[in-house]
C-alpha cells in the first residue's frame, strides 16, 4: 500500500531545488520541477507533461577545495576511490580548477562542479566503455552521448563530444590546452579546462547562486540534466569534505535516486516501468536501498518505526514528515548540504530541495545503514 493518501501535505507542493556548489561561500541554485497538473490516483496512471523550471537562490556551506601540491596525490587518490571517479579524470578536474583559480580568481570555480558535469554527461568518460590513458586522452574518441528524459525527449546537446560533452559552439569559443599545443576535446585536461573557461565567462562569480545556475545552463540547459548535476554536486561536496570513506550502500542508494530525478510522482508507484512509471515517496526510498541490497519497509510510517533514529542527518539518511505518535506521511533521502531527493506529491517530479522549511512537520531522520 502507498504511504500517504493523494491529498495536499503540510509540506507545500511548490518545492525548491537547492544545491551545493563551489569552494569558498558557495552557491545554491533553486529549481522547481512541476509538470502540468494531471489526475494521478494509482500506479497505472499515464503521465505526459514534461517539467517546467523556476529559480531561487540561497547560500550553502563552504565546499572542499583542491589541496596544495604536497597533499595533492594522496587527496586525489583517496577522493577518486571514494566517489568512483577514474583517477586520471579526477586529476583533470583538479588541474583545471587550480589553473582557473589563478587565471580568474573571482570565478570561484570548484572541482565538484566540473566533476558533476563529467559524471552526469559521460560517467567520467566511461559512457561507451572508454578509459583515459596516462596523458588524459580517451582511448576511444567519444561522440555525442544521447540522453532521453522520461518522456522520451532527447535532452542531450546535439553534436557534443568528449568526456565533458562540449557542444561545437562552446568548444570553438573556449577551447584551451592545459599543457600547451593544440587543444583536444577528447583530453580530460583540455576538456575540463575548456568547461571551466565557459563557466567563468563574462566575469561570473560561481559562489553566487544565480550566476552558477546560469553558467551550468549554458552547458546543459535541459532541466533533467541540471537537476542531476545539482544533486551530484551535493553528494561530491559532502563526500569530499568527509574524513572517512562513505558507506558503499549509501552511495548506491543515493546514486539510484539521482538517476530517477525527473520521474513523475505516482501514488503507490514502485518505478518498475510500463504501467508503473513513477514513485511515491517511500517507493523511491525503498527502491533506492533495495539497489544497495538493503530491505526497507514499504511505507513512510513503517520506515520511520523500523530504522534507528539520528539527530543530525548524514548522506543517505531518511528524512521523515508527519506526527511521530500517530502517522508519518512522507519520506525523502538526504544528500548533504541540507538537501534531499524525494518524490513530493501528485503533479511533481522526483527532485532535489531543502529538507527543512518554515511551517513544515519534520519528524526526524533515520539511518538504514546503522
């Protein structure tokens, strides 16, 4: 059975996306995923309307920077393993960030932004089975990686190429070689540097929410890809600040949820496809942890009563709403920086937004991996 009845919750429908981004006093860009209203009462409902986008900005915590030369090798090796980023790609993101921090210090570009773009567009160059050689060049040239949204619309950039999926116009305008010589779109050092130059163009200060959002929108304007980039930035920033390796089950659950961003809310939905195209809130959390081999109870209320409770949520924790003594009606998945991924309610897509707001009925957090 679904965990909430299909009626308005005390947590309002107009939820906002906000996500971590940059190094010193970083940003959050807010986005609203809101398909046109449709009648949705069960898992067999048909959803046809794509999401629209609204914007809001706020200020997030400080994000991790690239360490100094003496600590760089150990940091890059550790962080790449924790986040499943190929080491040569991690080095490329970091080198581009370090260079641009000197060339355009007012831009405040963070490695987590470059890494998130690389993850969302090509899985760090691995989208079609390629890998980076020692010089940073992909062993198999990578053309356009087509991405379709859940309404079967192509949302990837036409004629994009390389590990950062740069469009011909972006490449023509901003191409640069990290080592000198002729720039190569298939080289992660050159592609990351070119991406950074495009993001910093026009004197943008990426420590501010709206400039960051506008910058990333020039690379990947589709809402689906922007939301996934925002979510990935949150996760990378959270893990990058940690002192210990993240729990693999937590990362698996969180990555599953990121992949489902854009799917419609369906009351009672388990996201199995076909006549079950989307999720309700606990359907999403149940499926996310099932992907990591962890079984959860099916409803928000039973999840709340069956997992250990925690005071301060950490990456992957469950975020609950309702009245603990009577009924928990909603649950989301915490991804760091005060944000969560959830399936909000009818008429909304799976998305990212702050887990606390004035007047909510937050009931606490629970840790399935405790």
